[in-house]
């Protein structure tokens, strides 16, 4: 079976998109047309390589739109042969246009006329989107949660939400603590009150139909995770209530407590992994996070992004923890060979049902997601074809793996019906 033939089969398969930031098809987060390309195609990841003037234009929402478009085109010229440029061109192709300066007006009109119904109709093979905007620090954090705590949370049967839990345990000041209290309609005056408030909010969202949770703690707070110490936590809690800064002992205690609450519901937790752009450090601190993973064997952990670019430690945690699952979201549009390395290793390391292959990880629905999906399918076909050529798999095996990784595994992990 040639890879083109394999790709044709894969293109017909249903898909679960395991990781998105949008909440509704129409969400654009206030982006104009050039900024839509800039953020949804992750052009911003190359900001350190580009003239500051171009980046400044595109990151300033008040900047002239035509100037921003010209800066976008200039950056595109610098990104020859990259996955990022491929994505930009694929999104433009879906608009029926070429990325040229003379098409500025046409692109602007296209973007202004995009509507939710048309966007929803794109990518019909995607049967479900797992979206993580609720409670995410980038999208309002705790302050944005209250609007979801009522009937009608789901805007579309294909959009399923995970609840960000980081701000329930990583609390640094009294105001953040009282914000949790307001979500639960109660005053927090003790550690036990905090636990009750978090339990109430989590239970409310589970009853409203969330399909999992999202954790950012060890990405944004790379500190030693201590064993839960209630005496120390109570002492630091009293300081916090006086308006003083909390120590890490309180955060550590509450992190274990939040996961104890999560274990009642047996919903998966998606965890950001990978190199931080600012420090270059690994974002998944394995000796630390394994303490959490092992403390709640009832909870499955969906480890996003393959801990790019450090695959060895990622494979070690998958091998060591039966409740840890691999997820190729974002990486399929960023590093082809890294993804293929994972494909070659994972089948010998853990059961085939422990991998999800697609997640767009885009800021906006529609064309950017479709472009990434196309890349992902091509990469999946290429990787499986290499295994067939080496006689690791036969054709039937390859197709079964593709179906599991694109659809069945994430559907089962997140309990989608």
C-alpha cells in the first residue's frame, strides 16, 4: 500500500480534535485579519528571529491593519520551507486567495464575512472538539467561570469542554481565594472552606457536562512539589487570610487535595508538557508530577505535546505510569521527525490505546484547524508507511492504528458519546 493510498484511507476516518482554545466557532479573541493569521498559524513562535518592528506591529491590536498585513507577508518570506509557512498558505488556500499584498482587501472582506455556521460546517470529519478555554488564565481565568455555571453551557454538540483547575490550588493572594469563594457563593475563612468551595465548583461543572480537566501548574510554577503537610498548610492559610503572601506548602497541599476531589469523577486531566519558550526548561517536571500521577491511579493524564523537544523522559513516564497517555497535539504541525520518532517508539513501549494523535491547538476554529489536520494526516500516513516498509506492520495493522489514534482512543479517554 503506497503512502498516497494509505493517506486516502486515513482522510476518510473520523477524528477527535483533542485540544483547542476556542469556545465557539465564531470566537476570534478580537483578532483582525493579519493577527488571525499571526496567532492561529503560530507565526508568533518565530518572533525571536524576526525584526522587532514586524513583531511589534502584529502584536499591537491598535496598529494599522495594512501595515500589519505587510509585516505578516515579510515574515512569511523569511519562513521558507517551514511548517508555519505551509500552514499560512493552507489557510489562505481555504480562503480562495494567495498571500500577496494586492489581495489585502479581498482577505479583509473574506475575514469580515466568516460566520459561525460556515465555520462549523468545515472539517466535517471532526466528530468532536475538546476545548480548554474555560478557566484558562489566557481567557479570563477564575473571573470568566461564573458565566458558565448555569444551563446551556454547551453551544454545540461537537464542542466539549475541559475545566482548568490550576487556579483552584495555585493561589498566591487573598483576592484569588475569595474569587473561588464567590464561584461557590460562600465566604472562605479556613482551609476546610477552601476545600468545600473547590469541591462545589468542580461538582457543578461535572454536572454541567465537562469531559475532563486541564492542568498548567507545573508549567507556570517550576518549583519542588512537597508532600502534603496539613499543619504547614493551615499556618500558611492563616497568613493568606491576613493578606500576606502564601508559601508553596499551601499550594502543594491544595494541589493534592484537588486531585483527591478529581479522583471521585474519574475524568481525564490534560497536562501541558514541553519546553518553555522563556527559559528553555522542560515544562513537565517528571520527578514532581509523577507524585501526583501515582497518588490518583483512578485519574488518567493526557500528556499534551510529547514534552517537545525531550522525548526520552516523556517515554519514561508513559512506560512507568499506566494512567499516563501520549498526545501529539500541536507537534504534528511543528516537527515532523520528532512526531515520527514518537510513533516508532510508542508501539513498543505502551499499549496502542494510550495515544491520541490529533489536536489542532489553534486559537480559532475553521481554516487553521483544517490546515493542521491535513498536515497531521500526511504525517501519520508517512510514519505508518515507513513501518510497513520495514515490516514492523502490515497494511491492516496500519489502518487499525490510524483509526485508534485519530478517533477511538480520544473518544474513549474523554468518554465521548
